[in-house]
């Protein structure tokens, strides 16, 4: 079974059934992160009855300003979500610097809640890598997935020192910078993602989707390892991350049983 460690199924256009069928056909367990509470609830509805999708609660940096005054409502849901994400900071795609204080307030509040509940955190760090690292240190977050990293090498190494895992996604198919990062991630810290439906189109303008297997094949190529070895390593990394956490191990094993893998 493959693990898509970061995708947004709430962005699916059209019926969800073909998407779920494709997950089953390709043997994929999808961590479907949310951009806000509404997206989380939407994902729960879309994934109802499927053992192959794990909906998780998050407040994306683009949503932070709209939710900063509703954090009691968000925090109340931390007791039900199996993972926190997508959360983080973004000083690149979010051009309105007036929202940055709200982003930091949301991140601090949710990381505090994640630490209290020992939740794995799925992180967005674009152009704010050092501030995200500082927040992880403040709240002593030890189990984190850094999504689609493209920041400074020094901060990358410091995040590694904290035990973070890193996803590589569809940009590895077209970016030498991301290929370089894919080579540098230690074998035991590597995860794979798609970012969900529409990510490749958003990145390149091409409408044809790219699958998790496409990403894995390219990562295996740049790391010069057989794809089967890469798949085994990524699975082992995810299993090590979630070990002992029944909020994650139970749905993971249910997905494996569903697929017979």
C-alpha cells in the first residue's frame, strides 16, 4: 500500500467516486488535509464509507485571518482529528503582510493544542521556514511532516534535527531544485505526496493529473534506487511516524486490510 502523505480531496472537481476508485486501483492510503473547518467537514463527507481516506483538520495560512477569532471552535475539534494539518505559515503566496500576525497566532494556538494531544502535524512553510521552525521549538513539536519543502538548506537541516519528515510531490517531475531536495532527504525521513487533485494543473497549467506512482518513479530515479525499495522505505517511514498512535494506526491497518496488502 502506498501513502499519499498530503493531499486535498476537498478540491476534487466533480464526483468523488472516480477519485476513490483510483485510490483503490492504485492501492493508496490518502492523508487528506484541510484548509479550514469547512474543508475538514467536507472531506469527512466525501470520504464517508471509504477506508482509504483519512480526513484531518487544519487551518491553512491562507485561511488564518478568517479563523483567528474562531480558534475556540477550531481547538474543540482537535480531540476528534487524527492529525493536525494543514497548518503553518506562508509569506510567499500570501502577499498581504497584514495577515502574518494572524497566521502566527493560529499556528501557535494549534501547535499548543497538538502538543497537548500528541498529534502529528502536517506543515506548510513557504518562505516562512525559520518562523515555523521557531514555533516547533516553542511548542516542542516532535512529530511533524513538512509538506513540499523548498526553503533554505540550513533550516532544512535544523528541521531534520528535530525529527521532521519531508514530503516530495509532483514538482519533482519538473523542477531541478525539488529533485535536489529529493536527493538530500535522508532515506528514513522521506514521504511522498500529490497535494491532491489539481496540483499539477496549478503548477504547470496542464490538465492531466500526475499520480503518486509518477512521483515515486521520479524520486526513485533521482535517488538511484529501485522503486520497490523506495516504496518499502516510504511505508516504513510512515509506519514509524505513527507507531503507537491508535488514531493513526487503526485507520492505516483498516486501509491495508481493505486492499489486502
